[in-house]
């Protein structure tokens, strides 16, 4: 495609409807910069001839800045192409580097537009710097995004991983909280898949799944959801054994043969063992979810989180510890004042996302180390951390809520004693 530098009347230039950009930034600042460098931008606007007008291929911000300075009759320099199809025009818009960077949502919109126009995926990948997986996701969900809804390529890729239409819509509609929503759905889907695998394992072993313990049957064993195949491998169970789903585990019951034999453990002991195992598994699952949520960067900078970070600054930061002191009293007095002022300034400033992420990572680790007493200051701190995670957009799953309610009940019970 050949471009020729020409003088073009400003009133004959038209913005392109294909431009994925929606936020044009500070046009006033750009206009002042143009005026300070001779009245025209260093890089001319790039246009394509379209009848009696010129449609912008690249440089709409520069065009808007020039329009704010001059009237329609002012002629400005432009690089003009005599013809360019819509696909090439859009590729050029996305591939240009000498302008304000597109937002992630604008980049996603551009990729979808190129797919609609039939641009091949290799050209899209080069122009937009999107991954092959992101482009496939954009193709799969093409036409699913409502007008005005802002989504990113990463969000499209996460949504496309789900088969259920409701799950796809939930991720696309989640806005900035899409990563947390996708993680919550992913965990639910994994639990459902684990249950389905267990149904198959029980079926292969000739053990039917029933809703409740049949009359005359006694408890014989239990297994975590998702581990039925492992539990059943190489073991034989009495004829007539059935499985009953109890939250995150299965209870196995067999017919009472009337032998008078009793289980080695009482029902209370069995339940206590199951509850302890469930607590351990729930804590491990929650820790993995919290770490994944923080690592995704999807957390919001809530007031609760920023307050916790500032309170955490009461402890001497590593830099202050490294600064140490001076054995000379006169030097220490002067040096200590500077050190204390630094600490005050650090405490007052707004926490960065990096600092907040570090705090959340540490909080997740603390929550995973809660002891089995579920009481005292440890439990109160655990509940406080849980509330902070919810305030920044973490969506707890069923087991997370069960764990929180268990800690809350134990904490309240101890407080009343």
C-alpha cells in the first residue's frame, strides 16, 4: 500500500467508524504540544481517500487535537492512500505504535472486528499482539458482547473455557471482577466433575448412589468427593452397599447382617473424623483459591484492604531494619530523626497494588495455618482476613462459606464462655 504526503483540508477528514479506540486521553495536552512544535504533529495523520473525503486510518487523536486548534478550512499534512479495504484499515489501526496505547478493552474490540471482516488469525496476532488462544476465544464468542460492554482478551479467553452459557455470560458481565468470578465458576465445575467421576466409580463397583441412609443399613466407611475410584480400587464391599452424598464426602452404608458386630468407632467419633478431614481439605482448597485470586491481580483496592496495609506499616519495614542505628549518640539523634520521618511518610501514603498484593498473600498464608481449635485471637484474625478478601472481590465457594461459618460458630461459642 503506497501513501503520498499531501495537504488536506481539515474539514474533509473523517474519523473511521472502525476505530476500536473509545478513550482518546488528554486531547488538550496533545494540542499544546503540537502548537509548541510548529503547529503540526511530527507524524502526519494517515488517511484513505473515500470519494470527496478522507477517512482516518491512523492518527484520530492528532486529528482531534488539530481540530481543537484550527477551523475546518485549515490545510494540514497527511499521508494519503487512494484505496484500502476495511480489513487492512483496521489492521493498520491496531498495529500502529506511535500513538497512545489502546486499552485492553479496545484491543479486544479491535480483534473481534477483524474477525468479523475475515482477517486471518496470523495477521490478527501480529497486529494486535494477542495470543492464539485469545483470538480463538474472541472467534468463539463473536457477537456475544453487548454494545457498550467493556471486556478484555484475557476475559474472553477465561469465559470461552466454560461450556454452560450461563457461566460464559456471568464472566463476560463481571466487569473488573471477572477473574474472581471465573475462578469461582471453575471450582464449582471441578466439584461437579469430581462428583460425576465418583458416580461412574460407584457404578463400576456395583454400589448405587441413594439420597439417604436406607432403613436397617449401618455405616461402614466414607470417602472424599473426587476420590471414590481411588478408595474402591482393590477393595471389596458387602453386597448391597450404597453411597450417600454428604456435602464434600460420601458415606457408605451396608445391610445390617444381624451379627451383633458394631463399627470399631462410634458415630460421634466417625463424624468428628470426617469433620476434621473436611476442615483440612477446605483450608487447603481455600488457600489455593486465595493465592490464585491474588496472583491474577483481580482484587480491588478496597478501603478495608488499604487500612490493613497501613496498620501493617506499624511494624518496622525491612528498609528501616536494614538502616539500623549508629553507636554515636550525636549521629543516632540526627539519623534517627530522618528514619522516623521516612516511616511517617511511608505510613501516610496510599498503598500500591504491589504492597496490597503482598499483604493479601501473607493473609492467605496465615489463614491456611489456623489450628483446629478454631478459637481465640487466631479465629478472630481469620474472620477479619476473610472479610477483607470478600471486600476486594473474592467470591467464596460453598466449602469456603462452610469453613467460615464453622470458625464463626466456634469463635462465638468461646466468646460466650
